[in-house]
C-alpha cells in the first residue's frame, strides 16, 4: 500500500498542473457553470414569454448554425491576431450577448442573437485545445486533456443543477419569479472566465501570438485523422439525441429514475476520463483510442439487447464513458500531430467536421428509428465505430516518405518549454 502511495505521489508530482493550466481549468469551470445554468433555464424562460416548441427549435438551430459558421473564421482570426486575444474577446462578448437575449424577446432578434451566441461560444470551443496544448508537453498532454474534460463534465453538471434550483431558492427569498436574474448571473459568470485567461503568463501569450500561417484549411496530413473523428462523431451523434426517448418509451423508465441514472452516469464519466492517463501507462495513445472505440461498440451491442434494468444502465454507461474517454485521446493526438502554428486551424476544422457529422447522423438516426427501429440504428452506429477504427489505422500508417506520422506511444513533434 505504501509503495502504491509513493508511486501515485511520484506520478502526480510529474504531472501536477502548473499555473497556466490551473488558470485554464478555472476559466473552464466559470464558463461551463455559468453557461450550463443559462442554457438549462433559457428555453423555459422563452416558453414563459410566448415562444412555442417550433420557435424554440428555430432559435436552437440558429445557435448551432452560428457555431458552425464561426469555426473556420475563428481559426483564421487566431492565426492572424493570436489565439489568446481571440479567446479573450469571445469571452468578453459572452456577457452582453447572452444578457441581450433575455431582454429582446421578438423572434427575429432572438434568431440574430442566437447566431451571434453560437459564434462567440465557438471561440472558446475552438481555442481551448490549442491553449491546453500550449501549456503542456507531449508526455503530460494526455493527463492535461483528461483533467480538462473531467472538469468540464462536472462543472456542466453543477451548472445544470444550479439552473434547476436557483430560481426556486431565490423565489423563496424575494417572493417573486427570478429566472431572468439567474440568466443574467449565469451570463456574467461565464464572462468572468476572461479573467484567468487574461492572467496567462507572458511566455504562453508569446507562444500563442499571431503565426505567419494564414490558411483557413487544416493540414492535409490530418485529413484521414479527421475522417476517423467524423465517423466516431457520427456513431455518437446518431443515438445521443434519442437516449431519453429510448429509455422512457422503449424501456419504460420513469423520468425520476432516468434523472437519477443520468446524474450517476455523469459522475462515472468524469471518473472514466480521469482514468485515461492510467490506461495510457498500459497502452499507446492510438491503441487507447481503438480500445475506447471497441468498448463503445460492445456497450452498444449490450444496450441493443437490453430490456431495461441493470443491463441497459451498464450499456449506456459504457457507451457514454467510451465517448468521453475518447475525446481527450483524440484531442491529444490532434494537438500532437499539428505544428504549433497549425493548431488553431486544425482545432477549428476538427470541431466543424465533428459538428456536421453529428448533425447529419442525428437527422439520419431519427429517420432510421421511424422506419426500421432502434436495432438498425445500433447496427449503423457500430459500423461507424468500426469505420472510425479503420480510418485511424490508415491515418497512423507511415507517410510516403517513410516517416511515421504518429510514433507510439508519444510522438515527438515538439516539446513546449512551458510545462504543466
């Protein structure tokens, strides 16, 4: 036991987050808690002001379109003006734009503000991976990303909890509905994420300064890697929008037990993501991705054959845990493959490709369920995971010059002097 404690202490001593990574994690907590509370409550707020399910769908679509439209331009702006400056600007715009959405309640203005919201949110999403890559060496990068994603899962859950309970707590204090107060507070809290980003060290800001590369397109050597990510995003996106419907209408879960199940699963997912670096001690980084894809396919098979109860809960847990574990793997591999000046455009293109794949898969998934049922959907998702694994194997093959793109377990493209 003492030897294990010493081993873990030594492992943590070499991978403990440094000042810049701690600032990024603090920014992620502030941003995710604030925005999750806001988004949890905002649809109900609009419904109370005369919006319908149809108009809510239009507003949600406008925000998604804004996010997609902003990805590549954000990457180009980051290359031109510096990543930290672009991320900081987007964070400062979150407050006024999201607060304006609570004040102007006509549909045309809501659609315009939702589109702008998607664009400023995109700045944080696109910039986060290059920020983490900039503060970590390749050996420490898997732990940095696993820590980031576990913090994101837990802080999003905390934000949703606060969004659901704060209005009631405030109503008991001030004796009046307080949805708008919570929405404004969530917007301001998300905006305060700019404070730790502004305090990043000068050395990191210099590393994230404007780059001579102005290309809006990702490097060509990453295209097969993008194909693997898109197939995996499709495998996830085809079922996640229908998880609640599947458990309630197909398996007969009640809303209360389903909510409890989701809360427990969220904690387990965070633990699974934190376990990723320990998995990498046994496997290489590419093998870790393949292992999570295999686990996801097996979990879907288990879920497809379930009729409720423990088997369905285990299947869903494995499916979602595999997804959340694979995301840090993919982000680490992507940042390792891209040169520092290519990371912004690579992150932007990665986010856009995955968003398009998930949107297309969700649309196709709904049509498949309506016509053929869930078994065919699960079979398609498993096939997409197999295709993702095949594309990843191709992406990791040696280049035409005979130089491997991805040595295992940790490729040596560059070692950033700014360690975690």
